[in-house]
């Protein structure tokens, strides 16, 4: 288990805050060496991320990625506007400026926030889908400049094609390769004009992101029942991109809500430290959410979002901050029982490392379960065509269909997940925490945890490319193994690791994409002690596998 820092859940000492001037200076002055893997463009499950301080998110990265996207758009025949937004990380605005210089030079029509404000990830997805509705040509796409909940010194860059969701690897590999080629060639071929020229270019247009999104919310959440109930709601944007969205929502729908803080500061000095003492705007962490958790008795329901508002954290009165898996389970149960216009064939989407409580809920409500690998991109098609009513992952990211059963967003939307908690509380007269407690009485109590274990690059490669037979387990914590999977049952795509399941427990193991560790997700429906046995047996089996593979290689 990870060691909890003595600073966890406490305000961060000013001496430990990032120096914004140094961070911004490094963005322009540090030039990445494309011969070093750590300084190349690398698109993970959530785009390219890094820090200017480590020469992994700098001006040349953004210039080259933007040129690669302009090239991709041209090749793919994408000729509509590119919706672009930023979060409140310090590196987001200079990255936006760099992107605009390239897009304008390439004649790409971009739409930036009318007030030079911040734009949540789900708002970009909503804007793309709204624009493309009923169109077959001149389609729009989008970019979100955000590292999500990562520390203040980080930056991130995501691309969403015309389907509105995260780009799949068939696109990101092309963009990544092209961007790195530009850096290898010392930026030769990257078109660029000055920022002043870019802002004056006829292709750079101002756009009101707030009003269309806010006005459309009643199509996905029952805002009337929230208003009429009068329940008290606490909202904490955690200094993120949703900060200017909540007051218009409150005013538009007349709900009884309080924004507990509107502070925006690129050092995020108002945050309490996460489990390891670092600042993260992780709304699923009780340490990062300490401020709102302390206010739990002031509101009937409270919630927060991370910095780009694609994740949600639900504070449910006496139950405190809900485990993301628990909230996903009750949200699924509520939605499928209270959305009468959804198709009877609409399924439940979950990732392979999400709680099996969701499996039990899906069975109870009579809906098909679609289990996919880690990454929200796997839910995009189902949400887009309405075959998935809900798609969610254990890291507190989810979205669901409009009340009419059509697509709302194809990216994670933490705003509607927060408002859904208010709708559930208003309609059922009980909080999501109370609903989950009732659920465990019917379906059992799961014990879930994730731990990290060391693994060198060779071991990580072994784990990523396993076949089911290689793990060699017949029992798990005293029960016969039912399934050993290296491909997700919902779509047949590779997990990038494996999942082993028995009747009352399972574990999944995946290599980290950024650190020399592998992650073990495990769950028991018996007890904490049973969970620990599963974790121990999982680690022992994988360690034995590593030793066997090394021996075979040596022999």
C-alpha cells in the first residue's frame, strides 16, 4: 500500500508551491531533444502531457503537435471549425497562444472563448457534437489544452476528432509521429505567424461556449426537479475550467446552490495536498477534497470537478466523499430506472478495472454490460449512436445520454455527473450515499483497492503482451478461476495486461505508461482480508511469471 505523506489533506506550505515565472520561462527557453524518449511527443490515454521544467511540455512540442493536427485535418478532409479551450494550469495559456500561431498560419478556422476564459473538456465535446449535428460535410473537431487533475507544473494537449470524444490511437499515432518528425527536423515545415497576426486573422473567431452548454443542460439532467425540491447544493470548481459556468447554471435554473470558492490561482495554493504531499486537483481523492468534505453537513449534496471538469467528486452528507465506483453503481441504477425514453437496448459501459458491483447492478436492472479496456475512448462510439446509455471508469470519469436517449457528450462530463447527484437526491429524497448503502444490502459489499508494484521496462512489456495461458493460475483466494482475460469481453480489444476472475473476487494487472511500476486492481465481495489475499496472490503470480520469462530468455 502507498505510504501516506504527513502533508496529505493539509494546506501546502508557500515554499513548496511552483514558481510560475520559472515555469513559463522554461516553456519558451527549454528546447526538447527528440533523441530523448522523455522529451518526445507521446500521446497516452489522455493526450500529450508533461512539464516545461522537465522539457516534456514546451513551445516546440505544441507548435509541432498543432502542425501535425493541421496536417491530419487536411488529409482527413476536416474543414469545419476547430473548437479549442484551455483549463487554469499556468502552461495552458502559452500553449494556446502557440497553437493559435500555427493554426492561423495553416488557415484553420478556430473558435476561442469569447471572453478569453476557460473551457471544460465536456463543453468542447458538446460544441463539436452540436455543430456537427445533421451535417455530413465541413465537420468540426476540437482541442483541449489541459493535463486534467495533474500538478500545477504540468501541461496537457488533447485532440477530439469530429465524433467529439478522445482521439483513438489510429489518429494519435499519426499525430505523434508527425510531431516528432517536425522536431527531428528542427521545426522545418511548421507554419507559424505571430500571435498578434493570429488573433487578427479572419479564421480566428470568438465563440460563446457558456450559453449553449448551460441552456442545453435540461436536456440531459432534470433541472426542474432539482429547483422545485429546494435541496441545498455545494459546488467546488477546485479552481478549474468550470469556475465561470456554475453561476450561469444557478441563475438559469434557479437552483439552491452555493459555489464554495471561485478562486483561480495557477499555483493552486488553495488546495490541500494529495496522498503523496503533491498538489493535484483530484476530486476523487479525500485528501485533495478535504475542503469540501469539511462542509458536508452544510449541504444536502455537494460535488466538485477536476481542473478540466471531466471528472466528478460527490460528497454525500454523512457518507462523506463517495468512492467513484460506488457512485457509478448508483448513478447507473438511477438512470436506467428513470430515463423512460432511453432505448430498451441501451447498455451499461464500464472499464475492466471498475467495480464488479456494476456487473451486479446491470444484471439486476436487466441491461447488457459492455466491459472495455481502460480509456474513455472505448465508450465514444456507443455514446455517439445511443447503444450505450452510460459509460464510466473507476477514475471518476463518466457521461450518459440525453433524457431523450441521444448523445450528449462523447467525452467525460463531470458537470452533469454532479448535477445528476442533485437530481437523484431531489427525486428520491435520499442521497447517493444512502442509495449505495441500500444497494450493498441487496447485492453485497465490495472491497476494492489499487496498489502499485515495481516493474522494469522489460517486465512491463511482458505484462502488456501476455496470453491468458501464461499466468498459470487455477485458483484465486481459494476459489476456482472463472476467467483469465487479456482482451476485454465487451469489444475484444487488448487490455494491455490481464484480468483474473473468481466468483467472489478478481484482480487486473496493467503496466504504467509513465512509471516503472505495474498497477494491480483488485476486488473482493467477502472481506478486506480476502482482498489482501487476492492482492498477495496476484503479486506472487506476476513475480513468478517475470522470473520464469527471464529464465527462459537466459536459457
